[in-house]
C-alpha cells in the first residue's frame, strides 16, 4: 500500500503543477492561445516537407526495390 500511496501523491502533485502551468499560459496568451504571424504557415509547411519527405522517399525506394527483386528475379 505504501507504493500505491506514493504513486497517488505523485500523480496529484503532477496534476496540480500542470494546472498551474495551464493557468499561467492562459494569463499570458488568453483563451485563444498564440496567434500566428504572417509567414508562419508557409514556414511550418516547408519544415514539415523537409522532415517528412526524406523518410517517405526512403520507404518508397525500399518498396520499389523489393518489387523489382520479385518481378525481375
């Protein structure tokens, strides 16, 4: 039971800290949250392409390579 009580106390502490962080965020930015500036959306799209495109291309090349091996050999 001692371990269970410690876990509950830690969870309660975490929830209280999280509530304090959320309240501080609301005080700073309001209920709507942060507003996007001009150029934020294109910057996020470019960064998403730069992050995701290499991985997608590698997976695509592996699939094409596997298909080539099965069809030709």
